[in-house]
């Protein structure tokens, strides 16, 4: 009986969402041909291409909804405050975005954003990535113009930022974001007196249920380290997805002068603690020389310019203090 009740409840919620979408669609139409604020005419929208075709987006979106963490952060980096967002695999908006985000409605997980809330927010543009937006693309498109980027893992973080900038018509702002990032990279290089090429670094993260993962050269953090000029072990070369899972026997592959370890939470810390007890771990050069640094995984494994600048800040802080010791 409970199963039948839950099933009936689910059907009713889906039906209610459908009614809300239909109501909004009807409200955007006028018998006289006038356009409501949510409708778009050819004179106040731009046609852009996205992974599922073409869509006419507002010349300047006023009520943006983002469907994932990276899109949300990219919009904030471009000076656009979304009215609502869903977050991939996170229960809340990441803490490091707190200084950037003002009033934003949390729409739940990207795998199943609350469409009723989406309707109630009356967005004029919805932006996200194909992986999370495609299953509900038809429903979203009935609510507002929807554009989806082709997220190919963290190696595509720069590409997705450019996509979001294009959809929002913020190409000039994007150029300024990259200029700030490049200046910060040069600042780190100068602080290290251009000695980064003399140091080989590894960056890994502890993941509950999966053990230790290497962030390869083309990962988010890996690409930032490459910009600064750090060398990486040969086994950390670019791979699809930017990550390499290793077993205990492969611990020697992360041997380097400096080891950065990303952790997320207490479960992640437990994984790291377990690996620190393994004999091969204690044979690592970075371990023996006290050059292992635990960093904020929420930032180092993100995928947007805001987080990239924070990685550079933390990198500079760690290595500057290291030089003075």
C-alpha cells in the first residue's frame, strides 16, 4: 500500500509541475500578440548554438537559472547573479562562493532540480550542461530559453566558462576575468623566482569509496599548476576526464618534490589517514621531506575562474611560507 501511495503521490507531483509549466507558457502568450516579459522577440534576443541546437536568448538576462555548480560559479565570475541554481552532487551551495552569491534560491540536486521552483522563479534564461539538462530539456524549454554546454569533465572548465560568457553576452567581462587570472599566475611565478620548473609536484584527492585519485595534467588543478610552470610525473600526463585512480601498489607513482592532497569532508580525511599508514606512502620523497599539503578539495576540484584564483592564492601562501622555512 505504501508503494501505491508513493507512486500516486509522484504522479500527482509530476502532473502539478506540468500544470505549472503549462500555466506559465499560456501566461507568456497574449491574444493581441503582445509579448510578456518572459517571451522573446527577434529584436531583443540573440540566437546562439548549444549542444542541442539553437536558441534565442535574452540580450541581457535578468532572471538567470543555472543547473550546475560550474555554470553557477561562471555566471558569478561574469558579474551575473542567478536567481536560482541546482548544485551537482552537493547538498548546499559551496562555501567559497558565499562572498559572491547574494539572494539565490536553491533548487536541489542537478540530477533532479525542483521544476515547480523553477517555474515560480519566472526565469528568462536557463543555462547548464548537457549531462544534467538533457533529460528535462523539453520541460525547461517550455519555461524559458534553455542553453546547454558540452561538459567533458574538468579538463573542459575553460571551454565551459567561454560558453557561459557567450550565452550571457559577457565576452568582454570574460576577457577581464582571464586577464586577472593571468596576472595572478605571473605573481605566483615571480614570488617563486621562476623556480617552479625545478620542482615536480603531484596533486591527488582522497575520495571515500574510491581511495586515491590523481588529478592529471589536464585536470582543473593540474592545468593551473601547468600554467605556473610546475613539472608533473610522467604518469600524470593528460587523460580523458583528467583523473587517474590508483591502487595501493601504485603509490610510488605520486612520488614528487611536493604533494598536494585535496580533501572534502571527514570521510575524505579518513581515507587519507588510512593511506598515510601504508608503508609505501611513508617512502614518498614529499612525505619524508615534510612537503605534503592538505588543501580544500571543494576549491581545488572545482572548475571555474573564481576557484582557480583561490587555488593560486593557496598555492602562493603554501610555497611562500615554504621558502621562508
